[in-house]
C-alpha cells in the first residue's frame, strides 16, 4: 500500500494538511507556460484557481477549488474575499481566458446565488488581479 502524499505546514500552532503538495500560492508572477504545464498534467485545458481579492494573490493547481480555498484560509485569507475561477491558458489575452465558475462561489450571504461571479465589480477586480499575476 502506497502512503498518502501530503505536506504539513505549521503556523501559529495551527496545522494545515495539504493533500496536494503541488498546489501553490501565487503572490508575484506565474507564466502562461507554467499554467499550460499545470493544465496538461491535471485537466488538459484548464487550471483551477482561487483568487483572494483582498491580498491580491491566488492559489493554483488543484483538482478542486475547495482544496485551494482551504489552503488560502489556512494562510490567513478570509472566506468573503475568495472566488473560484478556471484559467484556460490557450486563450491567454482573449475574453475566454478566465471563466467564473466554481462551487465555492455559491454565497447567498454575499448575494451570489450561482457558481459564477454575479457582481461585475468583483469580476473586474478578479480580472485585474489575474492580469497582474499571470505573465507571458
């Protein structure tokens, strides 16, 4: 039997178990080539990401948005600032590059009643953050 792959991060006496050790937080820049490679390894054409609108960072490269969300929450992010998106590297620079679709976006308390991101201002902010973090 193969042991489960996981990494453990200890911070302020909280232990965060990351079951996907390749998942990462992007605080500076990530290249479109890195995203293409991630897409090919996981889903073929997309990379799931969760954007923190307050910290202007994002988590990438997990099978589930909820895994990225959990990692960001463990890193001090607040739930109200986290939004799930899909990135399609082959559409870099085009309208279809970012898709606002994730189960973590279902948030009636924030007037978001779908998997999408219904507020145009929130969408705009997510696009600004991703364009800052993703480079050629």
